[in-house]
């Protein structure tokens, strides 16, 4: 995603103009267990990659997106992710 989807113009413009990125690395050497617990509390399970849009003022979940369909190819993944961001 970081190499194929985020830099594409259709996605990069949406990310740059409407979002602040924050990441939870569930495989982090020191913080992995704590981050897995945080993700489980936020979305109910641990899965990577998983994308969540949260209202910064209220902490309310606005939208969720799990990366699926990797065999569909990067163009379809990009289009699905851009549609998720536009919602």
C-alpha cells in the first residue's frame, strides 16, 4: 500500500487534503503487544493492514477498511481505497 496505493495521485490528493495519518504497528518490537491490544479495543480484532477513520474531536469511528482482494491487482485496490477515503 505504501508503495503502490498511497503515492498514486487519486489517493495522495485525498490523504494530503483531508486526513492526518497515524499508524499502529502491531508487529513493533517493543510496542507490538500494546498496539495489538489498542487495535483490538478500537476495531474488535487484530488484522493488518486495516484502515480506520476517526473524528479527531470526538474519537468516534467514521469508517473502516480492511485490505482485501490483493489478487485483484493494485489498480482495483487503489480505486477501492480512494472510494473509502471519499466516503
